C-alpha cells in the first residue's frame, strides 16, 4: 500500500462520502492498492489516527488497476474521533446483501463504492462502510439492487424509496458469472 500525505490550506472539501471540516489545514492521505484486504487494513490504521474517508474510486492509475481512497482530518482538531472501516467485495449480490445486513446491525454506515478487477477476469463491487469507534452504534438496514435493465432498476429504486431507503451509490459491474449489471446500494436508519 502506498500513501501520500498532502496538506491543503484554505480549501473547502465537498464529497458524496463525508466532508471533513472546511477549516484551513486539512490533512489528506491517498491510499491506493489492488487488494481489498490491504485497503481495509490501511483505512483502519488511518481511522485510528482520526482520518475519515472522503472519497474513493477504482481504475487505472500509474500503479496499475487500483482502488484509491482519500482520507482526511483537520490539523486543528485537538482530539479527532477514531473510525473503524469495513471493506466488502464480491461478485455475488446475495453474498453482498448478507454482509451488508450484518454490517448494518453493527452500526456501519455506507461511505463509498467502486468496482475492482478480479483475478478471474471479472469485476467485484467493492463497498467501504465505516463507524465512529467511540460512539454507540446505530442500526442500519441496507438493500442491494442489481439488474441488467435500467427500467427494472428505476422501479426497484422507487419501491425502496417508498420504504424509507435512501440511494447511497451506483456502479456498473461486469462479473464472470452474471455479465454486466447495474448495482445500487440503499440504506436507512432503523
């Protein structure tokens, strides 16, 4: 795992995952790897130091096909909250739904998703979930929607929204078994 520390002064951070304080002096770390186990270990190391995930993506970098996560914390925070991260990766949606249900019951909140190449020629949907270590956990329900047809996804997303779920992220994944699928993750607090 490679990481780079960057310091930006006077910039505001906007992100779909979780913004860090927009104060001057935010410290960032860029984590990049092609292994989900390494990504989880490095995110947890950074999380214990008070870094929270800001954004993530997957694709070709100078290091090859990698997952890249950006974490950050305010330099001025006297005591940053500590975070714990869980990285889920699978090319079977039924497995991912089971893992999401277990993680939600333990208080893990969706932070981001991407697609990673597998050694078997397909792709895996990779999710990062996180929780603040020193706070009592809440309970979250997750719903994974996967389909080859956008019209089907349209209907399923609206049904989930009517049940109180909020769309967290969508990716297109091509697995060796199911072909190309549109995968959406929805979450609600229970």
